[in-house]
């Protein structure tokens, strides 16, 4: 959460709205904000932290662990129409990559604005693909693996 908070200006520029949701209560969120997050990032976590104490939100997104009574950590990219475009669920021992989140947001925004396809590892300025019958069997001519890195 602190890593995401450090990218607030960039996420704001992209028009991203961030929500943090967990089964922790409002009071736990408040303590976490005051005792941890505000010490890692000036001002702490700048977006809403929502208490999913019943696990209903986690169930809707398929991340609620019934046995443990907690939401599993993950992230979702939801487009302006409310459609989930990407999700990443990792075990608690492995953190998520904020740079990859931002790259994916840029790729989804580009694809939505242009109708083009953003191949593996795409970054702004790198080649895209124009979907259609002419692309079939010719992707190898249009895109090279080294563009993924």
C-alpha cells in the first residue's frame, strides 16, 4: 500500500481511483494508517480504506478465504464501465509490482482509446498491433519478442 501511495501523482494523472479493501475494521485501518503507513509515506495512504468485515466484497471478487475469514491480497483493474480488465492474486509472501500496475493501466487506456492491441511488456511508444484478418499469420512481421523487454 505504501508503494502505491508513493505513485499517487502518477495514478492521479492517469485518472485512476484507488480503493483498499480488507476484512479489517475501520479501527484497524486507522491504527495501520497512523502507526505504519504514515511513517513510510508522507501523509500515509491517501485513498479510502474500506472495511469488508463480512467478507461480502471479497466473495464478489472471488478472494474471500472462508476458512481464514479474510480477503486474500490482490488487485483489480476495473475500467470506466465497471468491467474487470485485470486481476492479480498473490500469496501474502509475495508483494505486487506497482510499476506493472501502472504499465497495465497505460496499456488498457491505450487499447481503449485506439482499438490497438498492446503486446507483452508494452510500454508507451513501443509497437502495437492492429487487430483484424490481415494480422492473422503475420504477427511475427509486426512484433518482435525483444519489444517485450
